[in-house]
């Protein structure tokens, strides 16, 4: 049997653990982060509530409708195992799927959760192409870039590629990967995802999201234990700049 549905209550900024403990339970909380366990039955919905900027780790496939305080709504589909960047704000989620939805949400308590800056780089977009979407889905834009700068204070070059799709609300969701190489030949690979916001200046996009690293290099091994929060700017002329902060 499905759980009793909570009534919709427009309470902007409400704590989901307080107003909807049926679907949100606190698993861990300290001065830096709060971790919520999320569990929705098929067709179940929440009440209007708010989150700070967060990372969502999906344990199941997800088909969700988000309704916002201004009346707008959007539907999002994602696969089990995906890690999604969630912008701060208020919403009312509804599980549109026919199966249970389970996820873990890691809420960032800024600025305490952000540590030192570990990457500072500038570069250029080197290639772009459009990839047709599956039937009924929007096409993806694939972007490659090359940047130079510093990682952990070490001079390095970053070569990466990401693909982005436009969501119904006009924002973009993107996933990317790449390789960082120091002048001494040391390497680290990275994977990340995030949300892009058009700036209104031509094709310029401002990205925010999360990035993870893997390296066997002695000087870069510290990255293996780092979850990074990134800012990536791409202007209308194809110039890029990026910063990554350690999520402590």
C-alpha cells in the first residue's frame, strides 16, 4: 500500500525534514554538511520546501516533476547511479515513476563546506558539435576545451569534453570528463556534472557543479580523496575560465 499523501503547503524555505519526514530523513549532520535520505513511493509527492546547493546521488532511476513557488514546473529523468548538482531554491517534488524513488541528498552549508581553491585555469573552446537526441529527446551539444593553469599549486594543462542538454526551464544539464597533465608528465583524470545558466551574452554559459579526480601520481594523489565544487565560465568568444574549491 502507498503511504498517505501529505497535503501541499506553500511554505517557502521550509525544512523538508520538518515538514515532510515521510520522504526526508536526516542521516548525518554537522557544521559542514547535512545528508538526507530520500524515499518516495510511486506517484507520491512532497510539500513545498527548500534546500541549499546540494549534491543528489540517485540509488534508483528517477522521473520527477518539480513545481516551483512561481507556478512553473519541469520534469527530469535520470538514471540510477547518477550524481546531480542541485541549485539552491524551493520546490515541490513528485515521483512520476511507477517504482520507488530512492536517493541521498548532500546539502552544503556554505561557506564552511568550501575549503581551499585547488584549481585556477584559463583556456579556449577547441571544438563543438551537435549530437542528435533519442526519439522525443532534445539534442546534446558536445564541447571540447583546453586550459592552462594550476592544480594544487602545480602548473598543468587540462583537456576536457562535456555534453550538455537544455532543460525545460532554459538551464542546461551537463556531464564531462578530461585529463590534467603537469609539466613533469604527471596526470589526473576527472569526471564532473553540473548546471549551466545562459548569461544573455550570445552563447556564453556560466556553469556550477561537482567534480571528482583519480590519480596515481605522488604529487596529485591527494585529489583521490577530494570532492570538488567548480565554477566554469565560457564566454561568447569561446574563452573559458575555471575554478575548483575543495569540498571539506
